[in-house]
C-alpha cells in the first residue's frame, strides 16, 4: 500500500511515464490487490480531518 501511495504521489512531468507504466504492470499482474490498495488509500484520505477554512 505504501508503494502505491508513493507512486501516486510523484510530481507530474509530461515526459515521465513511470507512474502509468508501473500502474499498468501492477494492474496486469495484481489487479485485485492494486484495487484494494487504492481503495484503502482513498478511504484513509477521505477520513482525514480537514482544516477549517476561514
């Protein structure tokens, strides 16, 4: 899960295809596990307390 988080957190660069390449590879080999990791990250992110805006 931590590895997926690190890959998804990489800064965007037009020429950098690492993120899409590794996600495609993981999806081809371990689609159910990748889905669970992404789901867990989304749930964690959604449950984080948000700062109040003034």
